[in-house]
C-alpha cells in the first residue's frame, strides 16, 4: 500500500512539471506532444517486453471495446491540446 502511494505521488509530481518543462523547449506544442507520446509509447512497449507479466488480449475480450475507445479518446485529447 505504501509503495503504491509513493508511486502515485511520484506520478503526480512528474505530471505537475509538464508546464514548467515545456515552457523551456523551443518547439511547437504539437511537436512536444508528438515526442512525448513517442517516448511514452516506447517506454510502455519496452516495459511490456522486459517485464515478467504478459498481456493476453483474449483474456480481456469483454473490455476490449472500452479499452480501444478510451485509448482513442486519450490520444485525441493529447493531439488537441
């Protein structure tokens, strides 16, 4: 429980520095979003490859539509910032 709370606070601190960090980058907002999404995708892909847990898609067949719609909505919100 305590490690989950520490991870949560760490994520909040990282997310809270977005404006401060992006203010000092000399790129347009669409480029910043693209590169941040690319880095996030690469990190998630590598963590999935190197983790001991495997993602079995047929196991989550009922939630697959909700997962796809929420992923599209999240991507659209990032693109339209």
